[in-house]
C-alpha cells in the first residue's frame, strides 16, 4: 500500500510541476490532487487501525497524512480559486515535520537515503511556503524542483520497491548519488534564480533613476 501511495504521489507531483510550468490546466490537475489526496487520507486511517499499534508503525504510517492533506488542500485551493496563504503556512509546518522525519531516519533507522529524500521534500514544502505565504514569484523554479523530485524521490523509488530491489546495496549506492546530483542541480537553479532576481532589481533601479 505504501509503494502504491508513493507511486500516486509521484504522478501528482509530476502533474503539479506541469501546472507550475503552465503546461497543464489548473482545474484538471486540481481534480487529480483531490483523488490522490482522498486516498492518502483514507488509507493511513485504515492501516493504522489494523496495525500492531506499535509507536514506530504509527510513526511511519502517519507521514502519509502529510501528503494526503497537502494534495487535498492544493486541489480545493485550485478548484475554488482560494487565496493560497493558508496552504503556504501549512506547507511551512509540514516542512518542519519533514525535517523531524529526516532526523529520525538517520538517528533511529540509520537510513541515509530516506533522510535525504525527507530533506528534499522539506525543501519543496518550504518553497511552497515562500510562494504562497510570502508571495515570492518563483513558480518556474518550484516547477523544476517538483518535476525532478516527482521522479527521483517518488516514482522511480516506488517502482523499484514494487519490483523488490529498492533495498539492495547496489540500488542504495546508486540512488545516494542520484539524490546528491539532484540537490546539486537545485543549488545551481537557486543561484540562477538569485541572479535573475538581482538583475530584475537593477533594471527597476535604472528605470526609476531614469
């Protein structure tokens, strides 16, 4: 069930990235967010109810709600044309929780791959906070981050897990470098974005002074 949820999350984030690029209709993508969000809210309730009630089992299942409510919130906000500051502040809260999951992945489970993935998700949620709560104009940049993460943190890992090879040593080593290269790419995009903002600011100064 977890792998299926990851796969669907990959599809949703992929569509959301295309929406940010202006390549996909907002309302049609919003509907898909509702479908997947509903699934990822209902499924963990059931899984927790039938689980062994061990606190670590619940801890691992509870994170599904972070995605479920995010997708539901995105879907409703998009379809109803709501002002997005509430979603932005919720995204900040989720990014903090994601850092906690990253820390637990390292300290308790000794899983550096999961920790890196959680850090990347935390970064994406933080970008949604900047965009929606603080009104930073960076949709194209967020679209790039979301597009890459839809594949390297969700879709491909889900497929590898479904085929039973995700936890093998070879895949773990390869995916460590895939994640590091993705983070380097985000850093390069961030530098370009910063230069873009600076150049726009200089152009505004020139226009004002002239």
